[in-house]
């Protein structure tokens, strides 16, 4: 079969590789002239090596715990599995190289617009020509062009803002300060240290500025990104969506790579039965997302909950506190 994958990020490249290995003809489109998402902390659990051949040379640091700073108390999260710090652009490039080696044809700087689709064919329009495919997989991010061209619903959005400071640190823990609907973090990245926030778009910048001013932290060049939250419809006809384009992120952290790869595996294994893909996604993620959203609703009670919080808990970076 002839398949188009839009978005050569970690999720899109993984799908392109797996479908190519299955004997399909895969065209992988990336609208930017280079590979690599910049607006991402690149903090993945060790489970990433379940989906990619291990390449330790691109790991910047290893994180084993987090310290959560409540107003009058701190709590330690022992992370299992460990978290690995990457530069997201490096990892996207690595994933894309594997896809190309598997046979996927990469189109850089190619904005692929959905021209038409019916029960038999999907037609994409690029700046050079029209191309026809049997199926289309859209991994084109939070504000997915394909999702909006199909008039599928948007997920809820939060805002992530962060910056790097030239402070070298190989510490094995990172710091977290809960906010009303998110958190501020400090992440050691080896040669640099990262400060950031995830919050509602209308309050994120103000809360981050107040935190930095209070702690005498001079902000460097800010990087920001829209972060989706909430699983939305993942297919329409011969077109499926995956990763951030369907809002598949962990509600407590906004991280989407591991959940996106789990979804990508489901898509590949059920391909081209997109109804089954949707069914298995909902079975695995819907209840977890609902439970996590209940926890998030308790965030405004943090000043009170801190008195009942244990000093230390075990925390699965991909699935949350146990039992979960």
C-alpha cells in the first residue's frame, strides 16, 4: 500500500519506519526544512528504548527522582523507570534516520495539504505536485493542519514556556513547584539547566514571571509551545491521526512521547482498521485520562493537601502514582 505520513517527529518517524518494515511504500513529509522539534523538554522514560534501538550517546542526563515544593512542605517522587534527558531535535533526527533506512521517502520543507479524500483515495497537495495515497497518517502536532482540514474537534490546550540557562548540572533529580492548574520546573540537562512552566494560556506567563522574579532568576530566550490535553477523534475515513494531533498527552505533565508511541504501536498493529485503532485507544487511555483530570481538579487545594501528602512516594513517569 502507498501511505503518507505527515510530520517527521518522533511519533511520525516511528510509524513511517514500522509501516515501511511491513512492506508498504511510505512518504514522510516534514514542513520545516530541517528535522527537530525545539519546543520540548525532551524528558522521556527509559521505556523509550522499547521503541528505538538504544543510543546512549544522545542522552544528556539521567533523572531518578523529583522534589515537589509545596508552600510549607516538600515531597520526593522516586521515579520508576528512570527519566532520560534528550535534546528533542536530536531524537527526532535519530528517529527519522531510522525511518529512512527502513525505506521511507523523506520530503523536507514540504507542506502537505489535504486536497481531497474519499473511500478509495487520499490526495495531498505539496508546493511541487499532487500525490495520491491509499492512506494518510497525520502526526502534525498540537495545532494539526490535517485535523482542522477534516473539521475534527480540537483538544483543550495548555501553554508551555521554558528557557535554558548556561548552568551546568548533572544532578539526578529535578524540582517541581505546583501552580493552580499546572507546575513550574527546574531540570538539569548536563551542560545547561532548564526552567519552565505548564499552565493555562491566560495565566502561564504571569505566574512564570512572578516565580522568576521572586527567586532572582534572569530569564533567557523564551521558548513556548501549545500543549494539547484530552483524547479527540483519531480518524476520519482513510485518514488517521496520532500523538499530539489527537491530544494524547499525560494530563499531569503534558508529556506525550511515550503515550504517543504506545498509540503508534496500536495504529501499526491494527492498520488499516482505524475503527479498531480508535477502540483500543479508548480502552487503554480514556479511564486513565479521566482519573488524571480528577487529580488536576484538586490542584487549587494544594495549600491544604500538602499537610496530608507523604514525604516520599513511588511514581511511574508514564502512568502516574501507584496504585493507578
